[in-house]
C-alpha cells in the first residue's frame, strides 16, 4: 500500500506538470526554490551537523499541492533527506498533509528506495493537520503523527505512532517578520522496556524558539530573503543559532 502511495504521488506530479504544459492553464503553478542554511534543525534536532542545501519543487492547483523537498549536508556526515508530500489547504487557514520522509545513506549508491518493510525501510510516513492562523488571529497549531514506516518502535516492535504538536505566533517589527514557536511530543516511551521516542527519550517539550526574517536589499531590483533562528531543545540540553538564505 505504501509503495502504491509513493508511485501514485509521482504520477500525480507528472500529470500536473503535463496538464499545465499542454493546456497552458495558469492555475497549475510550478514553484521551484532552494534554501541555504548554516544548520538544518528540524523540530529541535540538528540533522547533519553541517551547513545544508535544501532544494524544493511544488506543483499547485487551487488548494491542492504535490511537492518534493530535500536537504543535503555539505560536510562529510553524508546526511541526506528526500521527501515527497501531498497537501490540501482550505482558504489558507486549514491544511491537511501526508508526507513520505526518506533519509538515504549518502555513503552508498543503492538505498533501496522501494523497500517498505517496517524493520528495514528508510521511509517514515506522517499525516498532519494544521491551523495556519489569520491576520486578525495570528496563532497557528500543528499536529502531526507518524502512521507507517521507520517510526520509533515499542518493545514488541509495534509502531509508537509518534506525535508532534507545535503552537506558533506570528507578528512583525517594522520590516522584520517574527515567528515564535513551542513544540513537543505527547508520545510516552516505556523506559523500563528500553524504548525511545521518535523525538526524544520521553514526552515533553523538544522545540522552543523564534525566527526573524527580513529582505536585504542588494540592488534596486533584487532583495535577498534572510532568516535567523534561535532554537533550543530542553530534552537534549542544546541550543542552536541558525542563518538561512532563500533563493
């Protein structure tokens, strides 16, 4: 079933692209992009311990979107991530998304992408629902759950259905956007059985911080989007200060 889902997503992306090319419909919107970050910190955890290049490609049609996103470390850690996702957004307020996270091993040439055996696969499948906030009510809420693949396992080798929640608040100061966030996991591993959660060794807060964004004017016609984030993870007793540039 999961293999069919991956094939189906690739086929839909191809159909979206072909339909837009043949019909010239402006409603089908391709959106390529890339970010360069000093560190890739996701939900409170540093992946790769290195500057990272993160390309993306999304095809949108109305409230629907299909996309691919990746992250590639620039040091010798060989950390790579290549994800595909499908989402639907209702009136820019509510979003439903299914994501196939895949973390290939950069040190080998064959990563067996289409291996979906639970005890062998490099895929993690997640479903998420988010309230994106409004101009008058700038609070957001994300709830995400792993439902298949390489999720943290119980002592009986069952899925823990690891869950992550995040509360956000967006505002601005002059020309600088400010985003505050607080994220955690209610998933409670059984320590007596040696279990570890997907986001940390126990339930609780794993991601606290803020992000400031501003466009730096380079020329009269070109501005460079810049972001700086301060992130701390209480479970890991760690803090990160990251810089990001969008291309």
